């Protein structure tokens, strides 16, 4: 059949390393309480939904995106408190920005680095660009292993160091003095540091000030965890000399007019999103306390909208929760440090209640 004749063509033209990969897998979630991907569980109140619908209905979708993207950039810069002398690049989610950064820095022989376990796209994007990736294991309590980080930076001279702050999936903020020393070490080897602040809406600290002090630091954020995961808007802030280079790689119309309008609408209603984030932080505390009270379960303190916890038998608990209609993420296989660990996204008060009740039943 036709796929038989296609096989030799694919074999010849598709890169060998791509042929060996699997596409990014999303867990099927239909009919389940979805607590697996750190989404904001809250919809907009109905009146705002209607208002958004009317706004989107008036957008000129016959035109390519134009100035509305600039309006969104200005609104995001104001929202984030972007310092003087910096620029902002929009991405179709921060995933796209990771790809653009990787493309920009993928010189032959280049190495990218991040602590491990961390967000999987850092390593994957290095692999896709055909450059090296060095992962430096965290300590057993998920802190930066500063001596190991400094040694690896000096040895490999990475072009890019990704620091997820807070970290996915461990949900913590690393020690700031250790981060500063890693940033200084990266200056020594003339590399860039990307502070990935996807979970900033739930964290007690951020890196805007680092951006002022260090010209080789970039801050990456997203509207996904804020409450617009489905819209796909990420942004990268850094000195304009840097963001101008990244912008050259950006596909011309990567933010649709509908995305831009929805993003602007959300930023006009930050009070609503602040209320949602406050509820999530409250439920995070409730979930953490409930996990702590369960026999044999060890949760780690969280600065994000997820809680990581170690269970006596993670696979069994994952399956038992799923049988009760709750989908979480089993991260046990991602890294040896995560043995028997589950990552639980913080949901609505009602979902958190369901999760706590189900956990009590299955443990
Ligand atoms: N950075 C981190 C640390 C993440 O955990 C994620 C998604 N889970 C992303 C970036 C990508 O988010 P998005 O593409 O939705 O902006």
C-alpha cells in the first residue's frame, strides 16, 4: 500500500534522531477530575465569558495579526514590571520560546544545562536542535546542588542554563544565594541564564530584580498557569540586545488575533485572576496539610499550583485515584530522585475535597 512506498522516503529525508522520538503525550482526561497539568481550574464568571465572547466576535480575523500584538506586549510588560532597557518576545506558549532560545543558541558543540528533575522540554529542545544537554541532579530534598552546579558550569561552559523558579515538578523555589552564584558562574563562562517563571502567580518571590542586575539573565513567563493555558501566550523578557536576536527566529504571526485579544481581556481583569490565584494558594495549603496527615506520605512545601508527594506505592495510588475519577501525574519514572512521587495539581475547593477524600480511601 501507499505507506510501504512512503517508508523509504521517510527513512531518507526525516532526521535519524527524530525518527527515534515519540510525540509529546497528553494523558486522556475525558470524564476525569483533571489535576495532572497545573491548569488554573477556574473558568471566568459567566458575565465575563459573555463579554469576552463579544470582544472576540468583533476581531478582524480576516487580517493577519498586527498592532494588537504590540498592545499585548505593552500590557504584559506593564503587568510584569519590565525594567528599563529590556524587550519582550511573545511566544505561542513558553514552550515555543524554549524552542526559539534553543534554535538561537544551537551552535555546533553548544551545551544547554538545567538541574534535574526539572521541566522536560529543556532537555528535549536541546536534543531537537542537535546540541548537548547536561542535567545536574538536585539534592535529595530538591535544593540546587551548588558545588555540582558550579563545577558543571565551569566544565561544560553552557550556552544556556534553565532554572525553573519555582521548579516543575518539585514546586519549590531554590535558595537565592545559590542561584546568584550560578548566575555569576554563567557570566564567567559567557552563557545565558533563563529564569523560567511559569508558576510565578503562586510564588512568594520572582526574578525581575535579577534582570536589572544581570545583563545575561532572561525571565520567561506564561499566561498558562495564570488562567489561559488554552490560549497559548508565553513571554520572554531580557535586555533588548538579546530579545532582538530571539525575535528574528519568531514565526511572523505566532500569536493569533484571538489569542492577543483574549490575553488583553485577561489583563484588563487581573483582579478576577488574583482572586483565583489566592483561592489556589489556599487550597494548596489545605492539600499539603491533608497529605502530611496521611500515613507514609511525604509532601514537599510548594510555591506553585501543584504539590509533589512521595507515597508508599505511587503506581498503586495513581491507579486507585484514577479508578475514583481523579487524574494526577505519576512522575516516578522521570528521575531516580522522584521514586514513588506523584504530582498533584491544586484544583477548586470542591476538587481538592474530592482528592483528599479519595486519597484517604485508597491509602
Ligand atoms: N515552563 C515550565 C516550568 C512548565 O512547567 C511549563 C508547562 N507545564 C511550561 C514552561 C510551558 O508552558 P506553556 O507552554 O503553556 O507556556
